[in-house]
C-alpha cells in the first residue's frame, strides 16, 4: 500500500509540474493511445477467452517465486530448490506479491494484466519514439502497425523447407512427410513453432506478451531509454536524463538479459556518435551525450547490488557449467534474416534518411540499432537466450520501417490494385492471426490439472496452504512443481532441469535427486535421507501420489518412527519428518 501511494504521488507530482506540451511534441492520440490500447485488447482476448494461456509454461515458476516473496519475504529463495537464494530476477515477482497484498487473488491473472499493460505501454512508447524521430503521422502509424506483424513477416512461407527432412534426413519417405505435416498444430499454442523459419530460433510477438515473464516489463524500460536518447540528442534537458537513469535501473531490475545487453550497446552507440562527430558535426556532442551516459551509469549503479546478488552464483564453479559468451552462430544470423528481414528491408532507406536529413535523434537510434545487431551476432547466452535480442531490434527497426510501410502498400495497390494490397496485408497478418487463433482455441483448457483439479488434488492444495508451516519444504518425485505454484510451499528439487537453468549447484542437485530416487524407490537409505532432510532446518513433508508410485514406497516410512503420516487422501499421502 505504501509503495502504491508513493508511486501515485510521484506520478501526480510529475504530471502537475510538467510544462504544457508544445505543438508537435506529442503524436496524434489515435496512434499514440487508441491503437496501443486496441492492440493490447486483441492480445488480452487470448487469456480472457482461454484460461490455459494464463497457466502454461513459465507462469508456474513465476507464480512460485511470487508466493515465496508474499509469504516469506525478500530476498527470495528458489522455490524449486529449497535453501538456495534465487539466482534469477525477482523484481517482477515482487510486484505480483504486492498486488496480492492489495487484494489480488489469482497471481496468474495478475501476470496477464501486467502483460497486457506492458504491451499497451510498449506500443505507445514506440509511437512516441517514431514521432520524436520523424514528426510525421504516417511514419508513426506505420511503426505502430508494423509492431505486431513485422516479426516473421513472410518467414512462414519458408515452411516447405521442413519437408527437406523427408528427403535428406535420417527418416525419409511419405511417412515422414505426413509426420512433418502433423507437427503443424492448427488450433494449438504450439502453432507458433511452425511460424518461424525452419532452423531459426522460435520468435513470436504474442508469446512474449502472454507468457508469465518479466521480459516485457524490461522492454518498457528499454523503450524509455531509447526515447531518452532520441529526446536528449535533439534537445538536452533534465527529463530525458531522468528517463535514462530510471530505464537503466528498471531493465536490470526486471530482466538481466535486456539490461546487460541494452546498456553496453547504448554506451557503444554514444561512443560511436562522439567518434563520428568529427565527420558529421551535426551529430549530438559532449554536452548532450556525456550527461546521458552518466545518467545510464547512475541507473546501473542503483541496481548493482541487486544484479550482483542474483548473478554471483552464475560465476561460481559449483554449477559445473562453462559457457563461452562470445560465440557467433549461424542460427542467430538466420534468425535475424528471416524474423526481421522484411522490416530491415523497409528500414534501409529511412536509416539513410536519418543521416541525410541530419536528424540527431534518428541518427543516434540508427547507431544503436547497428550496435545491437553486432551484439546479437557475436554474443551467445545460456539456453539460447540470445533469441531475445531479436525483439530488442524489432522495436528499433519498426521506427525506421514505419516511414516506408504505408508508401510500400501504396505502391502495391498502384501496381496490383486494391486486391493486391489486401493480399499483401493478409500475408503479413498470417503469423499473428494463426498464433492468436491457436492461443484462443487450444484444447488444453479443458484438461489442464491447474484449471480442473480433482477433488483430491484440490483438497490437498488447500491442506498444504492452511495446515502446514509457511517455511515447510516438500519432497516429491519427478520434478513436479504443483506444490510450488498452488500449495505455495518450497520444494526440495521441483525441476527436471540441469544446473544451467538457474545456477543450481551441480553436486547438491545430484544428491537431492538421489535422495528422491531412494524415497520414491527402494527406500533402503532412510538414515542418510533423514540426515540430508534435517540439514534443511525446516519442516519437511514427503508427498506420494499413488499414480506415480505404484510400488507403494511409503510403506518404509510407515515403519520408520521418524516419520508420521500427516495427510491421507487415498491416492495422495503426505508424511512429516519428526524432529
């Protein structure tokens, strides 16, 4: 409540003290406000019409982290690995916990509301960025229209390349052709994997604004930094410096991949502009660029303790994982070409115009785009997270491509008539439309256990939430994470991933899996199991599901005086470790 009141007070003070906008400072409201709201509403319909969208993929982990903060404070532990400080950004989850404290009941719905608001703000900031560079209604309109459809535009037409596997792959023939065709899952969320180019990283605009993630909140902060660069380069003022500092800190707080890529790229763009000023003296000089660099550095320093805390374990040798960050790869080159090829082709002339017409803000953004492209081509991240760089480039490229988009459609209409222009628009809409339909029509909403729990599962979830200590740790087999998200308790090892997923200590991860194998298998090492569980210094519960334990390994715990049966739901049994 205090955070909400303070934030509102700061916003109100800024609104009241802000000078009246001058003519030409703000883009038309229908492109800067109405269009972003309509786009956000269209995407929001996916999770409003299909509740499965709210609970699939990363939403489970983020829900577990949010409950860890809400119930046990900050800094959080990793709910998948009890006792381990979380080695992942948790600022987004802190806001989810704060929303819960204000009365929000469903953390999954809260995540989707954040996604929807972030999409509207990203589109609105893109419109303001395009207006700040060009001051033109058509350029602003083109940027806003391209934002949802520019990614993978026409790349889906490369899908027949997949059939090459049936000719050149290990399995060949018509049976393999039919198998490849069945992989195109119309009416399922998985359709998005068929809309990127073959052999490229999967990139989907709708996906990043519906899945439970802090990524889109970090993009809001990134666009704030880009807007600060453009405005600060054109007319040095205090306000863009504040945007730059807040945006830099916000990127690091919300998502390290965004912050740790955008900040070095931005510093490189500032340095490049200063070097090129000897050739183009109209570029912004020291008085504009140095304060922007200082503001970015101040923002990064604000977030430094937090960034250091969540990244220290990644530098440790305990994970047993080595990674080479400077490693150019063909997959990234191919992804950039296919995912951004159309917007890059449209942007080629406007990029030159920014320099030919001596637009300081546009030139600085163009240099940033060049630096971001180079960064994306040479940096490789764990779990192929460099695919996120594609989206960072998308936001910048549409600012330039938007200038040429509507004239391009006009040339199509002049040459092929209105039907030709309509066909071009339909081809552009295919990835967005098929993804939207797949999200809305996905049949998993009728069967997903989180949406349709059995009476026994619902009773167990309720018992865990209300009858076990808040600091309890649950042991369950098979890396299941239901207890983490719905029971709101930490797990001993609630993941099937390796150490590189969240800097899990490799040795401890192996020991915990051996412990689980024993408890849910032969149960011949209960003495060692108890010693390991005692070291957690927390109440410990072992959860058995009859469907996953057909050999009834809980019989060994029934005979052991150190365990007592705490819950019996026929097919679900929970044993508490006695102290």
